[in-house]
């Protein structure tokens, strides 16, 4: 059974989002998503300053089996992409909720996060 | 029952081992157990055990067995000696491939053929059509056999623990029949689809779980792990082996696929001979080339290949090569364009330079 931490919000597209104390947020893909993808070989992420609206493709995660688009859960601007994934894309498989955060963002509307799934609702779609 | 998937005799073992099971050619098959890259490295460095029971089997026997096979196969069957196997293609009259198969000679007038899962029913029908009027029978043995592939540098040492068959003396493409892990009637063949040394073992379906368990047990101290179809695909692509539906197909001939060595024009007649001969002499309109990328992205099946702004081909297979640590693949490229160089492949809108490869990526 894949892990669904209770302190995160989720999308049906298997992204998670974590609010940080400073008001920024981290976004990554869920344990279920990494497991379905299999061995991740490459993560293509945007540069700082890029802006997205909810549902936009912000990057690509590529595994041996397939390339999958990454979707912005909410409207946001990129502060930083996780450069550690460049040298160690397999972090996505090993630590989907920790070392393998993908982007750190500033939300266009901090309240937008409440529209996302909580852990119980996400677990129900798995 | 279009949605009913067949299960191999090893299905309960896959479930027990925690395999991820996916539909493949009408079968529910393990694509991976611990992970494709780990399984790939295990085969290159130690050993992997694959369930390839989805592969089909047919037996061809009778006074005209050689006559039938030398008519439908591009490679020569009359000269194949008992106890030996040969890779060959079955072609349509236009040179396209019906399938690529391995033919085992069991005796003077008896052969055993390993067929691709997705083509098995079509192949058997094809063989029977061309057997009409000949003194030969084509027996469908698909459900009778399970098949294991034990592949990797430790394969021989592991096999020695479960059989007394004299397999050590077998050369590549030779086989022996006998007992493996107390199961009688097995065929052990020094063949494989990975580019690493090893064996393929045909075994009576009802013995499959027992034999697989015995092999996994015997091999564990030597690094043997169960391996799935995901690693099988990356291994075969590194080795430059064709996969039906990718490098060969009903529209890609063995000449185009670089398999001319398995097409024997010295035979006076076989199905597809004239079309293949025209291609071999005039040069085919397009041919299969292997490539790698100095990039992180994988060029996958269907990606367009360009020479400048001219579209000159498309990708047939693509994956990450765990051995090279970079993407590799194969592409069908219009005549003359591969030699000209400077080709690129379109990956999600970006043109990535291709590094064409003369030979396989592993020896």
C-alpha cells in the first residue's frame, strides 16, 4: 500500500503540495505515482520565475517506462527547482515526500490550497 | 472474451514475489519485481530469472518437415543438426515479417519452434496453411510448455546446482533434453534475448513453479533475482536484438532490420525470397539503425527523426540503457540519411542530436 502522509494536500493527478511556515509551498509526486512510474531517470523542471496556472504542465518526469507530465496543482510562481534531482532522479523513487520535492513555489492565492484533496480524500481515489 | 488475460503457470509465484503485473500480448505478465534498473544490472553482473511462458511453441514433424520449414523460413533448416537451434524469420511474399522465431531440431524429421506470444496463433495457422499437401503435421504445444530464461554470467554455475545435464559443453544455440530440478522432459538451450550468457529452459507447464523455486533458491547466494519484461526489453535493446512490432514487423523486412545474415538466398526458393532479394541488391528504401543520445530524455517509439527540416524516419524502440547510463533506441531511417549524419530526434518539441551506433551497445 502506498503512503499518504496526513500533513499534505493532493491532486487526483498524484501531485502533493506542502505548505511551509514561510508561506511558500513545495510540490512533488506521490508514493503511488513514483511506484506506478517505476525507476525515474530524469526530471525536467522549470526555472525560477516561471508562472503557471492550475492544471498547467510545469515539467516532465521520465522513467524507464514512460514520460509523464507534471501539473501545477494551483496557480503559482517558481522560486526554486530541486537541483538534487538532476544528479539523483531516483530520489523520486526513494523519498517521494522528502528529498524529491520538485519545485518550491509562491502561491498566487494562498487560500487556493484548500480546494485540493486532503489525505483521506486522496487515499480514496487510489 | 476480449479482456480475458491468460496466466502463465508461474502466475502464483509472481504474486507471491510481489511482481507488478501488466497486460502483455494477451497475458498478464510481470513487468518488474524490485525495479527495472536493478533487475537489468543483476542480469549483466550476476543473474536474472525471467518467466517467458507467454512465448508460443509448435512442433513440426513428418517426412516433409524440412521441406515445409525451408519453404517458410528465410534461414536454412536442412543443414541444422539435431541438438542445435537456429534463429530465423518467417516472411510474407512481400518480404514483411510474419514473425521471428528459433527453430530447434529434435531429430531427422522433427522440429520444435519458439514463437512470439503475440504471433503464436497466426504463426501456427501460417505453418499449417503451407503444410497442406505435405507429409507433415504442425502441433500447437503453446499450453503444454512453460519457459524460463536464466540469464547472466552466473547462469551456468546456478544451473549446475539443479541439474546433471551436460549443459556445460553446449555451445551457443545448442540444447540438451532431460531432468532439471527433478522435472523430467525439460529442454535446456544455450540461447537468450539479453546479450548476457545464459540459458532458456522449456519445461512441462505443471513443473514450472517447482523448477523456478529451485533455481531461485540455488541462485540466491550468487545474486540471482527474479526479473521481468521491463528489464528484458532494456537488455535486448542494449544487445541490438529485434522485437517484433518494433524493429521487425509486417512492414519491416529482415533485410531492412539488418538481419540479412538470417536470409539465405542460396536456398532455391522460400516465401519472400524475390522481394528480399530485390531489397538486398538494390538497397531497401529504409533501414533500422540503433542510436544513443547524449541527453537525459528518452526518444520513444513514434518520435520523428529529422535531417535538417526533412523528416527522414521514426523511432521504433527507446529506453534508458542502465549499462551506458544514457538513452538508447532504434529508428527506421530513409536510405542514405543515416550515413549522411547530423540526424536529430524530436522529443516533445525539441530536436536532440542522435549518435548512430554501428553495433550493439554491449558485446
